[in-house]
C-alpha cells in the first residue's frame, strides 16, 4: 500500500489519503524515509521521532476500521459517471389473467333491445322515404329555370318534366338532336337517373344516352363505360319509374339526357340521383 505525504514548514507531514487497512510498519518506514530525504540534521532527529510517535498513535485508530469502510475525511471529489451499460434481457411473460365474466343486468339488456328497435324503425322510415337521394327537380331544390330542353311540344307543359307531376316533357320533334339539360349549379357527384313515361298517353322513352360536364355546357362528352358509349335501357310503359345507376359516380354540373329510342312520341319525366 502507498501513503501519499507532503512536507510543510518545520518538517511537518500531512496525510492526504489513507487506505483504512494500512499497516503501521509501512507508515513507520515511510516517515523515516521522508526524514532522511529532506536531510534532517542530528539535532532535529528528536523532533522527527516525536512526529513519528504521533502518527503511529493515530494509525491505531485507523487499523480498527473495517476493510469495507472508506475514510471519508480524505477522499477527493467523485469522478464522472461512466457510460451506461447495455440493456438487460427481456423478462419472462407474466401469467395470463382470469377470463372476465359477463355481468349483464336484466335492465341493461332491455335498454339495449329498445335501442336496437329504435334503430330498426329509423332504418325502415329512411327506406320508405323515396326522395332521399333525389337531386331536387321534383321538390324544387333545383329550380325549373335550371332545367331546359332543345324543344317542347305545344301540347305539353315543360314543368311536367318533374316526376312530381302526372305529365311529362314532350319533344317538339322526334329526332336525334333532342335532349333535356339539368344545371346542378355546382360540381356534384351524380349516381344515376330516374325516368318515367307520359301519363294518359301511350308515350315513353325506351333508351337514352348521357353527356355531362363541369365548367361549360357548350360541348359535353358522352358517358362511356370502358371506352364504349353507354346506352341505358329506359321505360316499358307510361307509369313505372325506371332507375338506372352509373357504373361509377360522375362529377358534373351539367347533365344532358339524349333520347335514342321511344314509343309513340319522345316524352319523359326525370330525376337525378345523388346517392
């Protein structure tokens, strides 16, 4: 073991650090060597021996300290913390918890059943409300002045284009240039179309085509499916409403319905579907 010592005035010694299990013999040798190193003359040997005796007495107290103890009076500042060690391995999984029990009260079951019945009633009412997906030609949501046609026969009122009436629109000429146009006023997703013939007359449209556009109504491209022009099958009598859904919803502001084939006369009423 090494003892760190320092000489001061009058050959004094000051212990800077001790190990608590040092032996008195080593300390004695160290002090004698120090006295010799600094060149103590004969008249000062007595003083050096006296200092040695004092150090030996102090050492007897240190020798009584346990080997695991640390001399706290002579320690320096603690060093910096070392780098963190690697993370430990993942521990084993704990045991599975117990299976939960269903704690359903009779009141809770009845309340849940009432909610289910209320939802079923609501669903039934919605399904009975046939106009829920209509764009609004029949209800006035789309004003009649936003619906137009290339021509109208004098015997028919153009306002009968709506499914909400018993009449129908009738073209003035039965040729391929006739169509009905609807202005939805803004870009809108359209899912399909409803058509019906003319009540009180043997007239209806058997098939039609659709053209549509977003910004301008001047030149509208025709609706196609996989690149081929689509012709929709329409009505077979005067009173049955025929629904035609598009393969995919189309986004448009302007929609045109072009009659292709008809029975008796080119006559129809219509509505657009928004769902």
